[in-house]
C-alpha cells in the first residue's frame, strides 16, 4: 500500500510502499555519514523510492542525487517524490539493474551511497514478498556487485558510504579493498553505550591509501531510554513535528 509522510522542517513529502520499502532507521543513520559539498554528484545504489536522497538534500541542498532502482514501482514513487517536492533538477531516478555495465555512467560521481541487502541469499527467515526479500537478502545483487558498481561510478578518489551489519564487517572490508575502495572511516552504531553494535557505517575512497580511522560510536539512546542529542539531530527532532512526520 502506498503511503505518504513528511520530512521534518522541509514540507517535503515522501511517498513509499509500506509492503516493500518503508522508511528505515538505516537511511537516516547513513545520511549522517558523508561529507557533503555544494555541487557534488551523488549516486544512490538500490535507492528504493528515494528517502536517502531526500535526506542528503536536506543536509546540503546544493548537491545532485541520482538514484538507481531495480523495482519499477519504487522508481516511479521516487520520481513522484522528486516532482512533488520540486526537486526534479536535483533528484533523478533511473529504473535499472546496477549489475549491468550500461546502467550507470562511469566515473561521473563524487560520492556513492548504498543501503544494501544485509544477508546472503537463504540466510535466516525469508521476507513475505519478493520486494522485501530483495531488500533483505542478496538475491538481486551481492556485496561484490554493489562495490563493483560503486567503483565504476566514482571518479578517482571519490567516496563510497554504506551501512551494514557488524557480523559482515570482514566480508565488507575485504570486498571494498578488492574493488579498490579503500576503507577510510568506520563507525559503529549502538542502541546504548553499554550495548553491542547493531549496525556500522563505513566510508571508502576509490584508490585511497591504506589507513582506517575508527570513529567514536554513534549512540542512539541514553541509559534511561531517551534519544541522544545526535540521534535527535539525525532525525531533525529539534524542529516542529506532526503525526505524519518522519
């Protein structure tokens, strides 16, 4: 079912299919990682209906985001989001397969972002429908496919930022290095300061020199359960909200 919500403090609407691509914490967290500059060309691999692109534009309105998405319905919703928010010149959606050599312009982008499938195909319980299975499991693209597409899309020294699960850390760093996306920054996400990491954020650079910086963890909640100041900032909770705001 298609639904509509609004981003805090922007008036921007966000259309999505809650059976396939509901808004997720992962996209908000990933949007906080890249170092954005005016004029940047950004590519979002497997963009769904474009929440991550909207969040990046919220941080830096002078960038240009292209999203590529395999699911035609999600790509259509993304194009609708761009049109209705008057962002069609800065937020573009392509319906296509990131594994295809002609799907993505080579060497065009300053930054590639991705919220990829976290689990190998057949790992654990499957999602109830094909779209959610494809978002959760590596059915339509593997970690190797994602890194290969990012390396092709970036210009030399361009950045690749993604979110993933800590138990795939070794696979992730090795795959990035094999694709010449040298890991440069790593940040774990924890529910509280005392809990184990639940997610990780990582940035690599195409052709970068070895040398990984482990940043302070991103803590989501204080010991009493209230959100941390950084959590509030990532979700823009310091601005007025409504019941339909995300």
